[in-house]
C-alpha cells in the first residue's frame, strides 16, 4: 500500500509539472496582454502550439549532425527531471532524497550546455550569437545561483529541498536579512535563466538582441515542440523553487493524507498564479536591457548572494 | 536578549551594508543622493532600535539627528548644489562596477574576519554591530576612492560617518555630548566642503578632482 501510494504521488507530481507548465506560460502571456490592454491569446494557446508542432514534419539542415537530432530529447529529459524534483504540493515523495538543489542546478546546467551546442551545430550566424550570449549569461547566473543556494543551505542546514522547505515553514527561521537578499538574487537569476524581459524578450523571434530564440532558430516540428515544452518547464521549475523555498506554507508533509495533498496542490496553484501575475507585472513595467548591461544586472545578483552568505556568517558565528 | 531583538538589529545593520553597496553601484548623482537618504534613514531606524534594546533614551536623540540632518537636510542641500553646479546629468565611473563590487565584497569579508576575531568577549549585538559598522566605513572609503566627482566623494564621506555612528551606538554608553559634537562637526565639514566645491568649480570649470592632480603637476 505504502509503496503504491508513494509511486502514485511521485507520478502525480511528474505529470503535474508537465501538464501545468504550458498553462503557466499561457497565464503569464495572458496577464501581460491584459496589462497592455490587448485581449491576448487564450490560456490554452501554448498547448495548441505544442500539439500543432508535434504534428508537423521536422525540417533538418543538410549539415546537421546526429547531435542536433538528439539534443531536444536530452534537454527535455534533463529539464523534466529537474522540474519534478522540486517539491510542489507535498514534501514526502519517493524521490525526495534526490531533490538536492545542487543536483537540480547540475541538471539545468547540462541542459543548457547541450542547447548551446545545438545552437552552433548547424553553423548559422544567429545560432552562434545566441550560444555565445547564453553562455555569457550562464557564466554569471550559475555562480550567483550556487552562492544563493549556499546561503539558503547555511540557514536551513541542508541542500535537500524537502528539508529546506520544512525548515522555512517552521518557526525556527526567524527574521533573516540573508534570506531577503537570497530571494532577490534568486529572482534575478530566474529572470535571466528563463529569458524573461530585462535580459531577453520571450515574445520575439527575429531580433538582433535575442538570446534563447536565436539558439533554437533552426529547430522545427517535434524538436521545437520539445524545446518549447522544456522552456515552459524551466519557468515552472524556477517559480516552484521560489515558492518552495520562500513561501513554503501549506505544503503537505511526508505522512499527510489525501486531503492534505489536495489542499497542498490547490495552494500550489494559488502560489503559481500569484508569482506568475507578479512576473507579468514586472515584465510590463520594465524595458529590456542592452546586452552589455546584463553582466551588471547579474553581477548585482552575485553580489547580493555573496553578501547574504557573509551576513549569515556573522549571525551564525555569534 | 531575545533572538528576535538580535534578528531585527541584524536585519537593520545588514540593510545598512546593502545600502552602502547600492551607493557603490549608482553612477548617477541624483540617484546616489536618494540612496544616501535611504542609507541615513536605515541608520536612524537601526539606532532607534538600539535605543529600544539597550533602553537608552539618549540614543533616540541620535536617531532623530540622523533622520533630520542626514536623511533630509544634507541630501536636499546637495541636490541644490548639484543643480547650481549644473552637473546633474553627469555619469561617472573610474573603474568598472564589477571590479568595484568585488573590492567591496572583499572589504566586507575583511571587516567581518577582523571584527569577529578581535571581539570574542563582547556581547553578540555589539560584535555584530561593530563588524557591520567597519564594513560601512570601509565601503564609504571605497566610494571616496573610486569616484572622481567631488560631490560623490562628499557622499562617500557622509556614509563613512554613518558607519561610525553605527559603531558608536553598538558600543554601550556613548555619551550624547559626543554624538552631538560629531554630528555638528560633520555638518560644519559639509558646509566647508560645499564652499570648496564652488571654489573648485570657479577655478577649474569642473568638479572632477583629477583637475586638482593636474594642477599640482602630478603625472598621470
């Protein structure tokens, strides 16, 4: 019975993140459109796009290598596994012992590595530009993310996400300035990693400043569908990571019944909607940065994360 | 002392360090002044919290001085000076922001290592305050070193003084007389610097202090 329910809840989690991810993207797009007083595409448009892309034939460049064909599956697998490791509605999942923050960063990092390779594989100029910029952003965002994780882990005493969430939900946290800084740093990293507005514009396809879209320009058909789905998943991952670490209330504990799990899931949807709404408001109220200002923006995240760690050292050593 | 009291003191002092970093990051003069006003307000809050924790009513006066002089009068006066000098649109940078930030982080780490080593017997609140105060002082010095514009050097100097006040309130039993005299000497320094600013500009048509180096005949 126990093993069965464990497998069931883990499966529910995995299919939940996969099913909800396009909805979150659709929701953010819809809110953005409404804020600009446009009607916007329907909420389910990302699903329709994915289905349409799945049906279409793949067009491959003549000089595309086998790597080019394999990479969409690698990216999708890595991102999906990473996204399903983040606790969403409940903490006590079967694989929660693997839900380590550093493992999640490593999965995302390898997905990004393959994506950058794919951008350069066909040999178009756009792909090369996209890859080089993506790697430039990553080289700043990843250290910031890692140091943020360190400061959170120093406070919570663990890099395992379920333990972190449990600690953050308890009264032992207190009032910590380090957590505030870590939150801001993580938000900046999330914006950069998901190609959201101050760093990259997710709504354009042909622009000289684009980063993510430039890398995937050569993909079509089901490959493109998989890559799009992975970027939806990545957005969901970061939003649920922020929700899990900084808004951990209401997540079901390990021994919770079905009612608690359902409650946790409902609350999780509420958190997703709230954070998605905030993201849309932020994106409509700010302009895109020049590419050469991005290092400063991400440098601020790195600085905040370092400062959070240092401040934690002071209060921890007293 | 309960842990919540310590946490709030830690929060406010940490915010002060953060505000110092924001000043280091700003390259526009008006924004720099606004951040300085924020810096001084956070200082006032922090001092008021110390007054509450230590139950020392004279520290409330210190907080009031910080709020009125440093958060309101000095920024407004500097605003007017900038307007009269006509330099409000200038952007300045000596070395890159990234390098400055790294240097700042290094200074904060240094001050924490130093302060936590040398004060093992003091109580937690004072140690923590001293560590942050030293980093605010060092960051103020860093601002003064990395800026060319005389007005932003003044702002760096003022933020350095904020760090001194933080240190002084953390150590119990600073008499009010000292605090008032420090506040007034800073105000007088401010006025003198203000006069100098105009003299510098009359002479060199700029408040870039590199002109002074050139005038002294130093090679660059």
